[in-house]
């Protein structure tokens, strides 16, 4: 159990609460950098609700796929937790850290080192007795969502391939895809690219 209960109003350094905030976007075409700012703002709101006093916010905001375990920010999160300097670590949802059980391992490190973790969108608070069960459930949900989405996209693309002879999501440089084109045969070379 964490050194800090929900009602603890004293920072561990005796002066200023240190609240780590983790924000991540995948970097897909439809994602905007402003989403990182939104996540940080949300984390700051959670901190203000749970800390009675001045707050310092070390932030880890990155762009990268949530499934990748070799992202440097994961090592940075673990390093921050092991310093025993954080009073609280916040992320909108566990998928902002990483998708899969690595998130559960990081929560365990936080608890072992006296850092409370709050993940509002997954309703996780390591100050609650059910934190471990809640974390495992959230990990399962995030992984399941990815697997489901992957199967749906693969099925849709295979259907288009069988039905139309190709699946043409986005044009690549050097080609023009007319509106409504369903096969590569309908594409043309872009004369300006030659």
C-alpha cells in the first residue's frame, strides 16, 4: 500500500507536492499535438483535487505507439518512480503509458516506492484496496480494444480486396486517387511527381 492515503495533505519532501503526468499520442495522421496539452491539463486538474498545497509537475509527453515496450519514456517513468520523489503519478488512462501488462508492473513499482497513481478514465487509484484488480482489468480492456480493432480493419480490407481487387486506403506520393476510387486501377500517375 502507498505511503500516501487519499487524505494525506503533506508532500513527502515537506514543501511541494511532486506530481508526475504522463501524456502520449500515437502519432497517427488524425491525432493532434494539442491532445498532449489536453492530457496534461487533465492531469493537473486531478493533482489539484488531490493535493493541498503547491505542486510541481514533471511531465512526460510523447508521441509513439502504445504497444512498443522499448520507448525511452517507459524507462523514464520507472526511473521517476524509483527515486521516491513523486507523491502522485497521473495519466488519463493506462493506455497513455503503455498497452498491456507493463502498465500493471509500473503501478506495482509506484506502490512499492510510495507513489500514489491515479488514472481517472480507468477509475484507478492505488490508494484503494482494489487497485491491482482495477489495473489488470484496464490492461485487459486496452489490449482487447486493440485486438478487436485490428480484426475489424483486417476483415474490412480483405473484403474490399475480394470485392474490388484492392483496398485503397490513402494515395501514396506520385499517384492521384480520384474521389470514390475503390481499386488501384482507378488511380493515375501524378505528372508533377515525375
